[in-house]
C-alpha cells in the first residue's frame, strides 16, 4: 500500500461529485414538477391550494418517499406528476446509496 486510505467522506464526495450533473438534473426536474403541481393544485385538509411553496414541500416530501399525507396532489395531472416526482426521488436515492457503498468499499 502506498500511503493511508482515504476517509469515507472524502470518497463519498468524490463519487457524488462525479454524478453531479445527474443529481443536479434530478433536482431541477423536481423543482419544475413542483411548478406543475402548483399550477394544477394540491389539497390540504380537503381545501385546494395553488401556492408554489406548498407544492415544493409536497414535491420534496414525495421525492424523499416520506409522504406525510398532509399535502396531497389534487386532480389527475397533479397525481401523475407526483408519481413522476416519486420515481425521480427513487433514482436520486439510488445514486446516493450507490455512491455511499462505493465510498465505504474504497475507504476500508
């Protein structure tokens, strides 16, 4: 071996940096899809809203696959958009997990 092994976080940053364009694209798509949900509406306690901040919250919670249920998409277009956001969120999480596993392997 030539020198000490890099730390987990140093390896993780290298792997995430190598996927920066894909990760940034997923984030941008998530933000754009939040605009779609804001335009078509989402429901909070059975009242339809059209605010972008609430739609962004719904988008982030959906992408992270948390889904509290306090904000729900209203109408078929918003529901299909929420499904797309969930799929992009799974893709984002998969890339981060893959980078973490490779960083763990390289730092051991």
